C-alpha cells in the first residue's frame, strides 16, 4: 500500500527535480526561440559542464558550486567556436541543414568525451548534498533544494536579461523581425553569435547540477537534448518562464510513475505527454496558437 | 575545382557501377571471412541508408531515429522465430510490417508539424522503443538479450545449396540482393507519381498542398516504405549475427551512420547513400580505428559537419546526374 506521505514526498521531489529540468532545457529553448535553430549538441554542452565540475572536484577538490561559472564559461566558449567555425556559414540555408550540422557537432563531442574520459558514469558527490531536511514527515536532501534554487535563479535572470537590458531587447527584436532589427542598427550577426553562446553557457551551467543529482557520461548528452526538446514543445516555443511549469509537470509525472508503476517506465511518461501535446495542442502550454 | 567538373555519369550508370563493384568485391578480397563480415555490415548499412535517404533526400524529412525501425525488425523477426517457431524468411517479412506499424504510430502525430519536430520526435521514439525492449522482459528477455537466433534456412536451387549458417559468402550476396531490391523499389517509387509528390513536398510544402498533393499522406507513406526496408534489414541482421541485445539492435549507430553515409554519398541522388556506406565503413575500419580505438566515431561528427558546410551535395552529388 502506498502511503499518503509517499505520494506527497514524490510530488515534492518531482517539483524540485522539475525546476532542474527547466535549467537543463533553458539553453535549447532559448536558442530555438530566438534563432529557430534546434541545437542538437545542446546535451553535449551540458555534459561538458558536468565533466568540468567533476574533474575540478576530483583533481583539486573544487566545490562544485564554485565550478559553475567555469563550466558555463567553457561550454559557452565551445558553443561560440562551433558557431564561428561551422554554423555561421550555413545560417541562411535550409533549417534541416543546421539540425544535421549541430547533430554532427554533438557526435563529435560525445565521442571525444568517450575517447578522453571513457564511458564510465561520473557522479559528483559532495557530503552536504546528502544532508536531510525534514518537513513534517517528509524528507528532502539539501542538494535538491540548492540545485532547485540555482535553476530557478538562472531562468529568472535570463528572463530579466531579455526584458530589461538593451542587449536583451536587441536579441528579442532580432527574433521577432530580423530585417527591421538590422535596419534599426542592430548587428544581427553579432546577436546570433551572442545568443548561441549564451545558449551554450546556460547548458554548461546545468551540467554540474546534473552531475550532482545523478551522473554524466558520453551517452547522457543526446538524452538531455531529447528531454530539453520535449520540454520546449511542452512549454511552447519562445516561453522561457513556461519552462518552469512544464519542467515541474514532467518532474511530478515522472516521480508519480516511479511511485505507482516502476522506475523503468519513468522516461515513458515524458514521451507520452509529448505525443499527446503534439496531437492536442502543438503550440504548447504557453505558446501562441497558430 | 570540384569532382563534379571532371566526370559526370547518370544515376543508372552509377547504380550499375556500384552493384558491379559489390558483385566482384568478394573475389577481390579473395573471400577472406574477416573482410567479408565487415562488408556484410556495410551492405546492411547501405540498404538502411538508401531507405533513410528516400525519406530525407527525396521527401525532405530528416529522421534521427531509424534505429527504432532497425531494432523493431531485428527483435520482431527473432521473436517470431524463437517464441512462435516461424520460418525465418516469413518472420523477416512480417517483422518488416512491424516496422510499418511503428512508422504509423510515430508518423501520425509527428507529421502534423513540420521540419525539426519530426526529426526529434522520432529520436524520442527510438529511445522509448529501446526502453520498452529493455523492460518488457517477459517478451524480450530484457538486457540479457536473445541468444541462438537461428540462421536463415538453406535454399536448394537444383544441385546448388545456399547455406546461410556457415558461409559468409552467401550471407554477403543475400545482403547485396536485399540492397539491390530496396534500391529498385526506391528507384521505381521515385519515378512514379508518388515520387513526384514526394519531391514536391520536399521542395515546398505549401505549394505542394496548393496544387493538390496530399502532403501528410505522402510523408506518412514515405516513412512507411522507409521503415519497412529498414526493419527488413534489421531482421536480416538478427539472423546473420544470431545474437541481439537492446544495445546492439537499437544502437544509435543505426540512426547516425545512414545520415553520414547519405550526406557523404549525396542526398540528392538515389544510389549515393549506398556508395557512402561502403566508403565510410572502409574508412572507419582501416583508418579511423587506427587513430582512436574507442572514440573513432568522432570522425563521423567532423565528416558530417564538414560535408554539410562545404559540400552539401555530398562527394558525388554533382557527378551523378538524374537522367
């Protein structure tokens, strides 16, 4: 018999996990919303961030939270280089070309990780993460709370950046009408490069969190990309705050699937939800219709 | 100075040259079993690449998850033989229809939307099918995999016996025959009215719909044919290697390599992908693996990126004319 507490417990962990899903998807959703490019290498940028935090901890004992900026910077740099070397050159051709191109970059990166760091699952373990926090009869680990706060902050600051800063506004205008943006003096090529690099940096930020909560491996990347895409569609393309809600829906759904069905069918929930959304409301929960 | 400026051949000539090469290759390799086994896989990949490219090159729908159909065919056929005692040849055909069913399940929702939605939905689909294969242990034996999958039964033609259990050569030629059959299906389909509809959808969906092409139905039909052929090759693979696990049957390579092969050989041609498959298998086996033993596939990532940026028509795209 599944107790009342167990259900509350799994809903709560689902909500917290869902906040992290929002961060894991943020880079992909941002780049897709602004540039209409699905970055198939998104998951690999994220995994890179995870590996960086892992090696900083193992080699020099660096606190994974201190590794966050380094991870974001290096993943952002990799993303910057990918854009300058390859994507920039075919930006104006068929949409499917950029899809295949970023897919290729992803294959390159994941096999590079495999070659350099083997197929082992790398988990970033820190003691304080395991510290329990009791709320009534419910137990949550400190790590779950800390990562949730970081994820939430990242989504919030990206939203603020897009709404309040001049650069953010330039990025949004370029997404709405490229030609008008160019005419009003915005350097749209620079905006593209910036947006893609920010997307990579955001992915890099998610990596250490993923490593702390579960693990990273060369195979994790593609899996994350699929999940990020599902969430982006669920939230509605272009809706950054919608990611939090969509992430939480997915998180809770997965947690309840684990509680009531079996942990092996956890991943099935997201995909089923995705197919239902595609059929019933392809513009997503918070996207504009049509 | 591109390759295409130097020599130009027609699609038909290219196909004759390719299959001629495939026919004599075992003689050149003096029937060395090790090399034959490499090229059997190359032919399976070639046939899957032809099917992938029917969908992507002809109809314009890129799939990142053809491993789903390959695995469905492989498991479908093996289970029919192992658990229901079917004849492997009949099981292969029915397993190919399982692939068609998979195509309907994923194509129906995913083709309502355009472009990248399909590519990614099918990637998710491939993950889910693999997950189900891992977890429906009562049917698939889960991660343990399927052992002792019977080889195709020997065929007697007059006094000649084609044995598929021991002989690599007969398996090689059967793979070649399947690749030829798939090529012919694709060739005639491309030159039918349906083929015209496919290329209209590729060109511009709205215009195609405007002149009365049933866009959704055309895309779904193309996916069904592509899935049938891919699942058929998956089934052949199962009876050739005798062992399946979710990791081998649904290996991401069966999704990735057809893309690399098709781009390399030329997505605008029909025969190009199979040439690409033979070439990249050779490159992988004799060059890439010498550099990096575990991460050798990183070269395919570079290849994919370089081809799409600098020669999007592929290595032979300009050399092979349509007519």
